[in-house]
C-alpha cells in the first residue's frame, strides 16, 4: 500500500508539472525583448480603486496596445525608482522570513514532540513546491491581464522578465511600474508561499506528507492564483467592484483560514482529540516564531505600498499598533475568562492583530488600527475557543480561529474605517462583505474539490499506527534527539 501510494503521488506530481509545461509552451508568447516603446497603459478600473490599490502608470502612449497587455513592457533602467526597488527587495526578504523560519517555528512549538520534524518539513517543502509552481504558472495566472476571473499565460516560466544590460532596459509590470518585474514577482511569491504554509497548522499530526504536497500544489494554482487575480490585478472582478485589500486580508488570511477549516473537517480529528492532553513541544519556539512574524509583517504590509513613501511608513506604524492591541486584548480576555494570561495567548493575540490590520494597513489611521487590533484580539480568542467548540472541527493550531476570523474582522472593518484623506477612497461595509463572502465560498468549495481528488489518488490520512507513533518517524524516519 505504501509503495502504491508513493508511486501514485509521483505520477500525480509528474502530471501536474507536465500540464504546467505544456500549457505555457503552447500558449505563452516567446520571451523576445520588446522595443522600448514605453510602459503599458493602466487597465480601465474605477478611479477610486485604481488610486487606492495600484500605482498610477505614466501615460506614455504605445502603439498596438492590445498585444502589449500580454507581452513584457521594457523601460529604461534609469527610469526606475532605486529607493522603491531597494525597499521591495528588503520587504521580499522580510516576508519570506515570516515563513522560513517564522511559521515553521510558530507551528512546531505547538505540536507534540513526535510531529515537530514533520511540521517543519511540511513548511520547507511547501515553500519549495509553491515557488516552482509560481514560476511556472501561478504568477502569470494571478498578475497578468486576462479576464476578470483569471490572468493569462504571458508570464508563464517568467517569460520576458529580463534585464538587458546592453540596451539598458528592464521588464516592469503594469501593476508596479517603478520597480523591476522580477522584484515584484518575487515579492508576490512570498505571499503565495506563506498562504499555503498557513494551512499546515490545521492538518498537522495526521495528514500524509505526500498528500499535503499534492494538495498544496493544486490549491496554489486553482484557488490562490485566481483569488489574487480577483483582488489585486487591476482587471479583477472584486477590485473592479471596489473591494479593498491592501496586503491580503482576503487573499491570504480568509483564503487560508477557510481552506484550513475545510481540510481539518475532511480529515477528521486527531486520535484522542478531546480526550487526551496534547502538550505543546516548546512554547519558547512558538514565541520565537511569533517574533519573526511580527518583524516580517512590516515587509508584508508596508511592502504592499510597492514604494518607499509615506504610505509605506503609515502602514508600518499601524501594523505595529494593531499587533500590540491584539496581544493586549487577547491577554485581557484570557485573564478574565481563565484567570491567568498565557504566553501562547499573547503570541496568538499579536498574530490576530497583525492579520486584521493586513487588509486595512494602507487605508486607516493609527487610532483606527488600535481599534481593529483590539477587536480582532477578542474575536480571535473567541474563534479559537468558543467558535471552535461550536464547529466541532479539530483545526489543530486554530488556523481558522486566528487567520480566518482575523481576516474577516479586518476586511469588514476596512470598509468602516478606510479614510479618503489617507488613501483617496472610502470603504463600503457592504462591498467588503461581498468580497469576504466570495473568497470564503470559492475557497471552501474548491478546497473540498482538491482534497477529494487527492483522496482518490493517494489518500489523505496516515494509518492509525503511524499517527500513534508520530509523523516524524512514520513519514521521515527522523526524530528529535534526547
């Protein structure tokens, strides 16, 4: 059975890679340098949303504009903003730091000793798999013009994303025309990585390693890339409707939170859940991971300004204030209910505040950020305790309770607090609610579909004996030392 499962997994992963290769070779344009005719004109979007969520492109006219939307735009290297480029390079590294080792530490400290290595290996492997799929198809599907639902294949395999020294030219994206497209694609790659890695927390200690990788690979192309296109590519249908999501409240956190909840429900609870005490391996490791998340989140939110400017500075300030408010609110709630605060609660609360401010970071004042963080701290505490009991789903590390609920709270409150003076646009609670509902429903349905497919191919869950012995030995033949 083990050999058959491994063979099936290899065949499935091979088929996925072959599909990516054939699709891109058949449909993507050749990556031949394009004459320096200027940057691309901005796609038509509502004025308020375009001003709030996407940089305004220079109005240099180009000929043959329709084909230009699917090919690389080359500009003079000297026309790019060096400060913006440097800040985005730093932000990219900060966001990757959130996953490696931030999420790996954060999650590994909360699982039982016998599954620590599997948890870390899952995060590392997901980072590698998603990176290759983003390079092959994901970025192109998410961030090139196409339909309101999905981008095209013009950047499959990062086609045309070059730097041409002799001509003094570099490729840029229509979404971020002041920095090289290679930098923007890498920045967005780190978001795709951490979104997929978050799901690990819902399924730890019982999901087959091969099944997790196959699921994440399919999910990143079929769920994450389309949702990113809807919300962040100027032609996406949700951004056209006015949905505001500065750095990923819906794209990252609601998406991953709902996917985690569905995955946990379909897998079923861990053996002994609700009857045995599941002692965390090392909360000091969890605290180290939370600290890396707090620092890395400055790249996550302030980097989403795609510029080294005043908006990025404000995003950094509100990020920090919201994290602090979330930590204090969770601590006080736990202190009141359980009569003592905990380190795990403080770490969870600061993450809740960070999650909730993510969609609002470029739209709200510091005072409003404190309110958003505090509300999220209380709401996510309830999500990880009361709501979890009501749902009766073993979401192992409270991915939905923290990221799902925090993302919903932050997205809705963005509609309440978004300031026209700050962002040039006002929010709408009704529009934000529509965005939340659309992303949650899509993520839930297609996550279930992908999990069902994986179940048919190789099975989702490890056997009972392997679960009892721990995934470290059963899946990796490794274990922590004494």
